[in-house]
């Protein structure tokens, strides 16, 4: 079968999924429909906002389906009428078997981790939060249990000390698009040799990648400085690690923290106590030293460097972080 004859249904929602779709379209592959999340109101005016994948699909004249429920009979019939040979899933929702089992060539997913590590909703975040120095991208065929299907292809990249989840996201978005195209070509050529995840030997215990909630992002200043630094990296720029600054009179101010430097040092200060020169430096005491806050955002304000904040905000050692 030629690539122009292979009928592909593509499923995805955020920016991460746009690059792979773009590469398929520009590469001359036959994407017969795109499935994405329903539109949702956003912003102060609750204006209806399209997903990035929908915006790109419409710009290319591709049919778009936006089911509320993936098991809905009308949607399933609509999907069946497309006669897809292959379905591709990038950053979408969990699919019911009636959907993923439909096309004769199967359904494959692009997952931003080195499976079987980091199965779940937030693999990029957790790899950095846990201090890993390597991550990667995997394509695999879907089956019943989430992120457990047979691996088709996998590629590794280093996590550099200066990386955060934003930079790794962008690197894997491009690498993942390459791999989606390569996976389609391998399926077309009949050269795929799927690998059962259970057969992969690993010396480390399997780490999950559960969804990130607001409490996941709250900084515990009793932890070691490198652990706090990795939490900040793993949540920057979004959704961002946070804490509350508490003044001497008990006023609380929510603070998002985007960039830090760990400063190991022996001290006798209470974890969460703030140490600042009032000009350029904001250090917060933790278990084995300090976390130097380099970039942050006060509630209702814009993101800025610590020195810029200190020029307009009176912060002193009577404040503490909670």
C-alpha cells in the first residue's frame, strides 16, 4: 500500500500533538479525519477556544470530529464510516476498545517517556521531578491497560541540568513527530517487530506518572535543596511550583516559582525561612541548604526575575515560606 492510500485517523489536542499532524500532512500522508477535544470557553470573556490541533486541522481543510463521549454510538458509527486503516493518538484521551480496536492495522500512541517507565498522564514532569538525567519518546500499539502495549520504536535524549519541562516538551515534540512518521512508514513496509513491555529488563523499579494536581506543585521546604530544585524544573513553566509567603502580621501571598538554584550549606535556620539582601537575592532555607529563587510570579503580577521583584516589593527576613 502507498502512503497516499493509507487512510489515517489522527487523535490529539494540545500543541504537542500539532507537530506530528503537521509532518503527516506535509509528508503527503492521507489523514482522512482529526479527532480532538470539544471546544471550551476560556479567559475572562469565556470566549470559545479551539484546541491547537483543531486550529491546525481546519487550516488544512481536514474534517474534525469532537465527541463528548468516545463510546457514543453516533460517534462510533461516524468513525467506522471513515474506514480508517490506521489510527494515531498523540496527547489525547483514554480510548475505549471499540475505538482503538477498529482499524485493521491497529492504533498506535506516541508517549513521552521510555516505556515501561512513567506510564500515565504526566511523564515529562515526573522524569524531571525525580531527577532523571535521561528521557525519551515511545510509539506503541494500544491495548486494554494504559500505556502497556507492545513497543514499536523508542528514542532517548539527555535531560540537561538547565532543562525544565518546557524545554524537554519542545525537544520531544519534534523528535516525536519524526518517530510518528517513521512508525507509519515501518507499518506500511511491514517491518515492525513489536516488543512486549514485560520482556524489557530494567534494574530500577517502575515509576508511575500520575496526573499533576495543585497540591503536587506545592513546595515542601523541609526537603533537600536539589529535590526542591527538581520539582521547580519539572513544573516550569506550567503549571509551576508554588508556595505562600507569610508576613510577620500573618498576611499570605501566593507565589509561583519558575527558576531556582540549589545552594547546599550547613545552617541552623528553620526550613521555609527567607534570607534576602533586599536587592537581588532571595534564599529560602531547606533541609540541607538553601534554594535561591531566580524567577517568580506574585499572584496578580507578571513573571519576573528576583532582582526586578525586589525593586518594587519590600521583602525581608521576617517573611517565611509555607
